[in-house]
C-alpha cells in the first residue's frame, strides 16, 4: 500500500511538471508561410478573406545584405504574429507585405503614404500602427483594435487605465439620441483613446457624473475634466479631443513609441526616465506626477515618462547619445531631430528634488532659459575661443621665432665682421713680416756682394733661388695660418 502511494505521488509530481510546461508553451514559429505578398493581382481577393487586414508597407529591399537580414527579422516577427492570430476565434486577421517600389500603384489605391509603416484595415477604418515591430507588441495592439469602440463599465474598472486618455459618458437606461454621436466619435480615435459608457445611476452617482455628461480623464490625474456644452455632437467631441490629446504627463510604451516621439512641442520633449519597480524611480515618479497635476492647466507643459524596463534594447543607446546613467532617475529636455539634450543636475548621493525645485527647473525650460540649442551654441563658441587662443599662441610663437632668428642673424653678422677684421689684421701682419724678411735678405745680399766681389754669379743665383724658396715657404705658411683661422671662425 505504501509503495502504491509513493508511485502515485511520483506520478502526480511528474504530471504537474508536464502540465506546467504545457501551460507555458511560448509560441515558436512553425515554418509555415502565413504572411501574404500583396500585389496588383491579388490584393483585393486576399483582403476580402479577413475581417481585419494588417499591411506592412515596407521600403524596397535591395542588394544590401544588412537590409536583407533586417527585413528577414521583420518578416519572421510578422509570421509569428500571424501564427498566433490564426487561433483567434472572434476575428479573422490577415497580414500582408507591400513593396514601396514594385507595388506603388497598390499603395496609392489603399491610401498608404509613409513607407516602413503598418496599416490596419478594419471595416471602413484605416488605423496606423506607430509602435515597435515585434510580434508580441503588434498582437497586443491588434487585440485592442478588435475590442469595441466603447465599453460599458463599472467604477473600479476605470482604475486599470491610469496610463491612457479616456472618456466616460452616462446615458439614460432608455435609448439616447446622443448614443450614436458618442459611438461615432469613439471610432475616430479607436484604439488610441478609450471610450467608456455607463447606464447605471449608481455608478454615475459614485463618479459625480450627470446624465448625458462626458468626463475627460487625463493619464495619472485623479480628477476628471467635465467637457462643457452638453449634449454633445460628434463634431464637438472630436474638436475637444483634438485640442486636448496631448496630456501633461504620458507614458511612452512599445505600441505608441513613434506616435509620442513625433508629437513634440516646438521640436522638443521633456523626458523623465524612471523605473517604476525601483524605489528611487518610484519616488521620483511620484514627484513628477505631483508636478504634472499641479500644472495640468498649462498647455505648454508635456512630460513623457519612459520606464527603461520597457525598452531594454534602447537603454545602451540612450545612455550613450544622452550621456546619462539610466540606473537612476533622470529628467531633461531633448531635441527630437538631433537628440541634443540638457539634463537636470541630480546627484546620486543627494535626495530626490523637491516638487518646488522641479517646478522651477521646468519653468526655466518653458521660458527657454534652458535650451539644448543654446547649450550647443555655447559649446561651439567655447571651441571657437579655444581655436582662437591656439591661433594667437601660434602667432606669438612665430613672432618669437622671427625675433630669435633676427638676433641670431645679427650675431652671426657681427661674428663675421669680427672674423673679417681679424683676417685683415692677420694678413697685414703677415705682409709686414714678409717685407721685413725681404729687407733683411736684401741687406744680407748687399753685404755679401760687397764683401765677396769675386763670388760667381752662380752663387748669386743660388742665393736668389734660396730667397724665392724661402718666400714661397713663408707664403704657404701664411696661407695655412689663414685657413686655420677661417676654420676656427666657422666653428
């Protein structure tokens, strides 16, 4: 009996492991082609097969190996998404590719303008997807697309949408003539903005919502804004939303990253990096929320919150291009076009900034006292000043070198003059010595002639030859001496 219990326990244990693995079987691409290559001949028939059609309008892939590999990665992501969506019961969702170069005519007929974009065709609406091209992110967005434009809700249900803009309308239990207007407005902004409706007087009372009234909820705001002018037409609702679709504080997420990044005020974003799961990040985020709530009426203030945990592949890039450390919270001003930025000076060792300190800094930003463009200009001026200083130093060095060269030339000239004078003196002395020697020789010859009248002419000739030899020797010696002096002067 005991062995039976042991065997049963082992069986249940292995069974639980097997069930656990089966329940966490993450989808992997099975190799089957589900993504359609759309063209002028087949695009109509393919799109008719599905309730929702996703079209990736991509740039033409040329001969570049890098571009080909990148396109393969994108195509595999779409294949995996199509595989997962194939099992969806509610909607038939298809995915297709459209080449910018070869299928330009088809793109024009479908109203596709921007390449490297994903367009979603559902009923009579075309929705542009501005998020990351990843299978999980795209599938999540498509789930939202397939949901109803507006949803009947209870009070507690609203608290799960703190990151989103949403509207809440209270209708009477009977058929309301404004119901269709509200539904049409919801279709205009689906799925980017959530629309909710309640028919319960109890829920409406708990929310202080009056009959046929629409409340506008900004992200992270506790109190709604009542849209004035009820009852509302579709046109009035759309106009209000378009005027207020940029919240004071909003969160960038993978499914809306490009949409938010392109929606900049005067080409700039105020970016707050904070990890919600980190104690410092959570504390800083609460400060930012309080600042946003205090300034929600300022139309010029818009803060984008980015949780680095949502974008792990971008963290090294952001740290490099912004020159910041994302292991701690950061807030700064970023130019959208060239990514020039200025960041709030926040020391890791110090406490978080107070609400007042952060508000003062943001006020300077809005008044253009803090501007990435001006900071870049200052850096350029500093570089120019450094270059000018270097040029001045070079000019001074050149002048000094010229002066030194002139001094050296003067010294050399003086030395040459002195050497010439010395040479002249030496030559004069040598000439005097030669003259004295000649005179002495002549005197000796005269004395010899007087005393030795009988000497032969040969002796005189010999004496003359000897005298000439002596003179030549003296001249050679003088020349050697002069050469030695010149060599010494040159040294």
